[in-house]
C-alpha cells in the first residue's frame, strides 16, 4: 500500500472526486479527514470510509471553518502528510449576464477558499508533505461562457507554482490536477434528467477517448501525487482529461 501511515485531508471530500479519492487513500493505508457542507450525506460517507475517518462540516470558503478544521485534524491526527484542496464550484459565467453575487460565490470558493484553506492547514503540514490543488482543463482552451470559471482555475494553477517555491525549505511539494469533463453529482445540479443526458452525450462527443471521465480517474492521479511515486515533481500539473485540451 502506497500511503501506509500517512494522514490526509480532502476538502469537498463527501461526494464526487473528493469521495472517490478518500476511498482510494483509505484503501492505500491512509488515515483520512474529509470536509463537506451537506451534513445529510455524512452517515453514508462514514459507511464508505470507515470509523477511522474524520468527517467534518465545513465550507472551504470560510476562514473560520477551515481554522476549526485545522484544529480538529491536528488534535486527531497530530499533523498532515497530504492535503488535497479539492472543494470547488463550476457553472457558466457568461460575460453579459454574470452578476456580482455569482462572481463573489465562484471566486470565494475556487480562489479564496483554496488560498485560506492552505493558510489554515499549513502549520500542521509535516515537512515533506504533498499538497494537491484542483485546476481544470478549461484553463488550457478557449470556451465561450465560462471565462470567470476558467480564470478562477488559472489562479489556482498559479498558486501551485508560487507555493512550491514558498514551501521549498520545508520540502512540501505542491502540484495540481487538471480534470476534464468528469461525471460527478456536480454536473447534475440545475439540470433535468433529459438535460443531463444531453449534456453527457455532448461532452463525451468532444473527448478524443470518447467518454466522460470518472471520479476514479482523478483519484488515481491524486494517489500518484500524494505518494512517493511523484517525489521528484514540484509545481507541476497533471492533465487528466481524455485528451480534450490536447487535440
């Protein structure tokens, strides 16, 4: 097992990519803490991750919440070997119709949330820890109607480079994962079943490999970055998108 004796914190870890990654980390021997906002899911998540997992109600965009997460994780685990800043939101942001409230929500979660989550947990990161940030394939392509979303993820890509230098003396590696179109509960929000089916077909048709990605595809990349297999990687970005941004 690749993570035996390691401890990990995953924000947005109660569904989708975060939960798939948490399950894989547990299977690979890690003690895992996850955060999420929907407390109704916590019993199901605990059943999947086991009694040894720490499941915390927290909004990654809240400094107070993430400070409380640091305290709880520090008291329970003593410190962290892996931090996966995975929590984020994604939706259309057309220039003509995106209002200030939507701007604030997206940037507060995707950029402010990542920045202050890292600030909160950095004191309990052990020397040599691995930090993983979630970007998106959309930062490598031009797509209409998602400019703000793309900009928020491009900011996260920049954080991976800057923090790699900032934490170099502590040998903390900061890398990023750039998912493509992934079939998670996030894409079903605000869509009828018919709209969801059409969206999935449309996205799959754009991917050179001919399908949408699965949460497990991203979890496998996260395991690589979390483990010693990626010990010589720093400030890098793994693009896991079925080729949609490359061809």
